[in-house]
C-alpha cells in the first residue's frame, strides 16, 4: 500500500473514532440528564463553523432503561420524517414535544417523555464554536499620529 494511501486511511479511521467518541459522550450526557432530571445540553456543529446549543430540562427523572427507550423512540419518530441524523434541536423536541422544520414544512412532534404539568421549554442558540479574535491594539511605536519618528 502506498504510504500516502496508508496515511489517509489511518487519518480517516482516527477521525471516525473521534466522531464516534464524541457521539458516545453526547449520548452519555443526554442519558445522564434524563436519568437525573437535570438540564441537558445538546450540541450540533454547523457547516458555517458555528455551533447549535440546545437546552432543556426533562420533566421527570427516568430509570436508565426508560431513558434509553425514550431516546430510541424519539429517533424512530425522526426517522419516520426522513431525518436520519437529527440536530440537537430536533432531538430535544422529539423527546419533549414541539414543532420542527422539515423539508415538507413544520411538523408537530408529540414528545416521548412523560409530562408532569407544563411541557419543558426547549431553548436553542447559535454561537461561535471558537471565541472571536480580539482586535489588535495600536502599536506604541507608531504614536498617536500613526507615523513613527
């Protein structure tokens, strides 16, 4: 095997592993929030370099098997709408209920988590994935007029 091809293959496998680890970490975070009833934060990297951050608090804490079943059912609902890889907002709304945009227009999802009172609020923000660069400070050598002496 040519060295370049071998290197490209190794890089692809490492990237795939990193994505799988990231997805596994996200799933563990989601399940932890569902089992403890604490706020869940889901992240989706966007093609423009920004990050979609979605937050919600489950209405009740669920036992781990029920939390896993709820996630599986939510994903199944999304697949029925031809959404194979949901973003953070879509997955949250499939879990707690709400409207999502699809290629066929808005779709109302019933939610799969048990409700106790008002449905949870889902908040989604789009943020920069990395901090913005700070503007450069004026150079002391140029002085106030911008000319060096």
